[in-house]
């Protein structure tokens, strides 16, 4: 019971677990992708930093390759890929990340300041800047532009379940995770257009934060392990029949992107 309570993501899954117990045909088990199946993307260099104001400008992000969230047939969206998309640019100062998606069910305002934000509509970024699974950031951003950031550090070689997540025993003894303040000089902006339903997040993360293990700034070309996640909720926190919709760029056991460092995709920061 202690293990379950400490794994805070598990709190988001009771409905799924309950349903799976009573369905005639059980849900298929999650099978982690092989190394060759992990998604890959590139982040391009930009000499002209985007303005971090939550407004999607074609000129600002057109040079960046779209990184789509996986399709979700239950939520067809003719304007964007079903789950939305992420774009990444970088220069010597740091990285610039944009996220946009259509969300016609905005769920926000029920999470106290300072708490994790994943129980309401949230965009999340996971960054393993040295691609060695020794340390990774988890950055949560809600519709109001609030951030909640955790640092994850491990102390021994990983021990994984067949689904590719850290074992609970390992999480309790060897994973050190703690909330950290939003890095100085970072910028975050979040805007949802009530007419179109488009939710846009823009952020800047300084080299001192995302390139720290390589000595900080200036940023240089490198390859990160990353994942992007979106929780699309349709009911407020107080509702008993909440139905979470988890979307991940790199597939992981639902609810466990923060505990699946080996399943993160690859993001190559290219200069040319
Ligand atoms: Ca929603």
C-alpha cells in the first residue's frame, strides 16, 4: 500500500483499473517498443528567438519540424493532428518549445498552487539531457501557464518491469525525485482561445538548466532523450466519473512517463 501511495501517477488510474477488472476481454498489456521503434525528432537552430507570449505565429515556428502526438480515434480533429503537436527550436541561450492542441473541454483551476498539475489539463516535457538515464526533468504546464517541475535522479543501474518502467522497489529505494523551482530566466506562456479551442503553450528553458550536465551555456549540438505528454481531462477534479486521456509522443505504460526513462524518444539538436 505504501508503494501504491508513493507512486502518485497511480492515483489517476483507478477508473481504468476498475474497468479492466470487469471487462469480458481484458485490455491488452502494454508492450514497450524496441530500441529501433523509439521515436526520433530534430530540433533546429534559430538565430531569431520566438516571442514567448502564448500566441502561435507562423513565422516563429514554421522552421521547426512538427512533432505530433499519436492519433486518438475517439477524438478526431480535422485541424491538427488528433492529439496536438510540439515544436522545438534552440540556440546558444537555450531551447524554445511550443505546444498546441484543440481542447474543447478545458479543465483547470482546481489544483492548488504548488501541487502537481497532472490532474487537470496539462502539457508535460521530460528531458534526459545526457541521454544516460541518470537524471531527467519532468516539466508540467497547465492552461493558466503555471509550472510544476520535478528533478529525477537515480543512484544505481536501473531495474525495470516488463512494461519498461522502473520497478516499484527501485522507485522507493534508488530514485530521488523532488520538486524544484522554475529556473531563473525561463519563460512560460499559455493561452487558450475560447472560440477555436486551441490551446497554445510556449516556453523558453535556459542553457544553464537544460545543458547543465554539459557545463551550462552556451548550448551546443547534442542529442537528448525526451518525451512529451498531454493529459486531456473532460471532468473537473471533484467528479467521480473522470475519464483521463493520456497522450504520449514516445509510448509508455499509461500514467508512467516519469518512471520510463529508457522509453523516451530521441531529440537531436542540430546546428545545420
Ligand atoms: Ca480537456
